[in-house]
C-alpha cells in the first residue's frame, strides 16, 4: 500500500521528537525520493553484511562506554576501526602528525596498538576522553587528548600542525561543515590529506556538490571514495526507525531489518599533492616533504567550555 507523501512528512516530523541525534533528525527530514535512495542503499548493504557477517574479536569492552546521542555518537564496528587503521598504515602515515576529530570509534586505541607515533584526539565528551586515556596509557608513543567543543571554535595552538586528519562528522551539511572547517584549519598547507566519513545519500547530492566546491576553494580535491567503508551497529530504537521508514519508501518489501548504518570514506588531498600523484602515477609512491613534528605531549587535556549540556541523553 502506498502511503501519501503528506502523511509521511507529518509522521517523520513526529518521530524526530524522540531522537536527539542531528544525523537522525536530518535523515527524517529528507524528501521522499532522497529517503528512498538512502534506504535502498542501507537495506542492500544490510542484506550483504548479514550474508557474510564475521565474528568480531575485541580487546576493548564497549559495554563500559556510555554513548551520547546528542553528541551524535554512533561507534563503528571493530572491523571498520581496523580498516581505518589499515588505510592509514598502508598509506605510510605511521610517523605522520595525525589528528582525529572526535573518537567515539576508538581509532586512537587501534593506532596506539600499531605504534603510530603522533596521534592527537579532540572530542567534546570528557568521559570518553578519560576512558581513551586509560585505554592508551601503556602506549609507546602517548596520545594527546584535548577536550574541545568545535562549536566554540578550533583551538588556535593546533592550527596548521597536522599531515593527516580523520573524522566522522554528524551526517548533515551544517555540522559536517563545522568539522570540515576545523580539519582544514588544523592541516599543514599543501602537503595534507584528510579522510571524511560520510553517507552521501544521507547528505543529498546538492549538499555533496556544495561541499566539494567549498573544499576546492581551500585547495582540496576528492582523490578517493571507498564506498560503504564504515559500518555502525544500530541500537534497537534506531534499527526500528529505519524499518518503519522503509515501510513508507519500500511498501512492497515484506520484512526489512536494518541492524547497521553505513557511510563512505572520502579521501581529500591538497591540489598540490593530487597533481604530484598524476605526475608520479607510474606506480611510484608519492613522497611528500618531510616537515618536523610538533610535540605537545606535555600538555594535559585542555578544558574548553562544556558542550551544550542541556541536550545530553545517554543511549542504550
Ligand atoms: C560526530 S560523532 C559520529 C557521527 C556519526 N558518524 C553519525 O552518523 O552521526 C564522532 C565524534 O565526534 C564527537 N563530537 C560531536 N560533536 C562534537 C563537537 N562539537 N566538538 C568535538 N567533538 C564532537 C563525538 O563525541 C564523537 O566522539
């Protein structure tokens, strides 16, 4: 049975009252065809994932974490975290200055286990940072953790320091733009790379184009897209929400069970590096200038203003 568009819109606005995550609110606001495209991809990926689901082994106990929906926290699977670390390792970034903007995915723990040398993490969630600090206290190369709310501005002392930035922003244009501007501010000019995790169909094609155009102004081009690279287990409420939405967009599907959300990994390089790649595209590895590392390992966690506490709600 096809449900009229107006009813869909009213129903989705009603549902959004129950969710604090701006990503979920954004998805509920997508128009009919955008929602359909988004859900088709998510449903297909869920089917593929279910068919070759592997048992995950972990050395980090997720149960001891309380993830906060109003911070848009949605930790990825352990397999995804390892894939991200593999990507950074394969690209030869073990000795590079790396910034993780937000780390509910615990990537810093994985990078420490692989002896990455210069890791800095920013997050607005002080409890998460403290847990991460405990989990990485045995690190051969200590991680710098800073308590920062990006909406209060990016700390000046971290400007133009990093070779590589990796972030998984909330999946809506405004928030993503804030994360992206901070990433650009943090990067060294001309020799920098960043990885942004984004579900392009949740963002919408116009927003994606706008984003790419904006990045070009800062001298960054999209050099790689790893489709459905990131997989995130959903809680019962989120999973139910997608199934209910699918009833509107895919009325002919009998049972839809979405246990996971997915996003792509987009790689951006400064135009100068991207041009070098073309010049050296005969299979040689790209060599970027070696720039001295900064060292702030003596600085304890910096305390910035607390992230808007009024929206706090604990998931699970
Ligand atoms: C944005 S969340 C992940 C979003 C998720 N992929 C989604 O689909 O909505 C990633 C990390 O960013 C952190 N974060 C969220 N808002 C922040 C802010 N204003 N400043 C600093 N970190 C923030 C969260 O605590 C979390 O650890």
